[in-house]
C-alpha cells in the first residue's frame, strides 16, 4: 500500500463521514437557531425548550435518512472490500 493509496482512503472516509453527518447537523443547527429566535422574541429563558425540538428533529432526520445513509455506507464498504487485494500488496 503506497502513501498515496492510504491518503486517498483516508480522504474518502473523511468525506463520507462529512456527507453522512452534515444533513443531521444542519437540521439541528437550523432548529436551534429558530428556537433561539423564538425565545428571544418572547423573552422565554427555559433551557429545555431548545433541547426537545432539536432531539425530535434529529431523531426524525436519522430515521428518514437511514436508508440513504446505509446505501452510502454499503457502497463504500463494497468498494473498499473490492480493493482489499491491492491494499495487501
């Protein structure tokens, strides 16, 4: 395994992790900002008010995006296992 091959493997793994986590993190961030704006507009200072909507939206997003995420992971695993012979050299 050359250094370039190892670099490509790490790069693809890192990019896949970013692509898979970005939608869930962005939804959580958007909901957090919306709830914070609502709290500021209404002068509500309850800390649990931001936690519950983010938890629900993140959970629903994970359920909704699970088939796509698993497909991406399976394609990466199949590609990786297909190249296993070249890694052993």
